[in-house]
């Protein structure tokens, strides 16, 4: 059928679709158990997130996944820096499943 008059494609150059694409790629690598591969898209997301208050508002919890990827890749100092820098931007963290929740708890214990 014809496209819906209420749906329009997103501008691929807008910061939100760009950030979303980076997150999807990073999450897919984490799901495959490959935190090193997750770091490229997630650190690109992190850099954009730091520079854009709209991304900080829209994706207020997602930087934790950047910290998670750093921690799983053995880069604990980088993970700690991400967690320390994001705590001022959000009040709660919603883990996305049992395994990420376990990783977050383990990393918090290692950082403490």
C-alpha cells in the first residue's frame, strides 16, 4: 500500500538517528560477546553525547553501556571515567536484562 502520511523517514544527518545507529551497532557487538568491537561505535556515541545536550536528554542512561563495554574489554580506568562523568546526567539506571545487570554490579564493585 501507499506510505502512511503520518510517517516520514528520519534525516540521516540528524544527531538522533546517527546516535541510534551507533548504539545499535555497539549493542549488537555486546550481544555477540565482543566488547572490543563494541567500543568503536559506543565511543563515537559517547563523544557525540558529551557534546550535545539533546543527546544527553534523549539518551540519559545509554552512556552506561559505554562504561560496560570499556569494563568488559578490561579498560577499567576508562569505564570509571565514563561512569563518573555520566552520574551528573541521570538519576537511575535501567539494566537491559540479567547479564548486563550482573556486569554493571561487578564493575561497580571493581571500581569502588
